[in-house]
C-alpha cells in the first residue's frame, strides 16, 4: 500500500505505463505501448516547455486539417541551451531520464539537419527503451509488482491497485467535468485515447469530441494552442493511428 510520499504525482510516461498494464499483468499491445511511452516522454518535456510538436495544418473551405506529420521543435529559453550539445553548466529538468532524452533529441536533430525530426521517427527509435526504462522505474517504486515468467508463463507486471485507481479517478473526474482539464491531464487523456485504453476503462470519447478538444472547444479552451497541437499529434501518432489525416471540423 502506498504512503503519501509514494503517491506523489508520477511523470507522464510513468502514468501512461502504469495504466497500460492490465490487472492480468500484461499490456494489450507491446509495440503500441512502447510508442505511447516514448510519446509520453515527449509530452512531459512539452509540459516543462522544453519542446513542441509542430503539426502540418492547412485550411480547406474553412476547415482546419491536421496532416499529422508532427515535427519536434526543441525550445531553448535562455542562452546556454539546457541539454543542447556543446554547452556547459546547463540547468536540468529535475528528472535524469528527461535530461537524457532531451540530450538525445538535440543530438538526433543535429544529425538530421536541415531535415526535421518527426514524431513517428522518434517513437520508432525510442519506444522499446522508453517502455523498459519506465517499467523498471515503476517496479523500483513499488507501483508495479514484477512476477518472473516460467517455462509455461510469461513475465507479468501487476499495477498497484490503489495508485491505478487514483489515476483513473482523475481521468474520470475530468471527463465528468467535476474538475477542470489541466495541461497534464490533457496529455494523459490524449495518450490514453490514442492507445485505445479508454475503451477498457469505459471512458471513450467519440471522434468528434476528441476533435473538439484539439480545437480548444469546451474544457480545453483555456489551454495554449501549442500544447493542444503537441498533445493531439502525440495521441494520434501511436502505431494504430499512423498515416491518418484528421479533419478538425467534422
């Protein structure tokens, strides 16, 4: 059972990873979960104002269309760019893994220049490592209970029921409009919707509802457009959704 210290807010990829493991100790789709975990890492960095995802948007007959080839744009805010190659005495994010990912992103964008680093490319490269990293971290914190496999069974990771219920209650409260939608929950909800996990939890939004959230209608109205764009592209960039175009105005 978790005490107050252990119940402090997890990072976005830790939350997504924890909710991805079912009560049977398995994830429904390992490849999609890995991509979702890497997308959640980008989301955490976006929440910390270290990057944005720029979607390709066009307007046709007054309708805004997302092409969903999101490009990662790193956003240094001060001289001596945090985590940029070649700088020193750089302030960190406060999370070791996030600093490592940010440094890797700077290095990756440098090797691709002048071409942009796309979200889908990064998720393919980072996904498996991201899932292993955050699964391991959750096991160390006691949020996942590791059960080794045998000759006849596979390894399982059972989520702590108290913490899992607390996370789901937060999503339910937002869906029921009992609490306002904040930036963190925007990203978590978009990722859960993108992975299809909300179907398992009975929290599915319709496609028009998801598109309204992307446009900033209703609960998302007060949230910055750049964050809504980033969250929307991340949610729709998981493997099951790759290659699709979303029309904002259905």
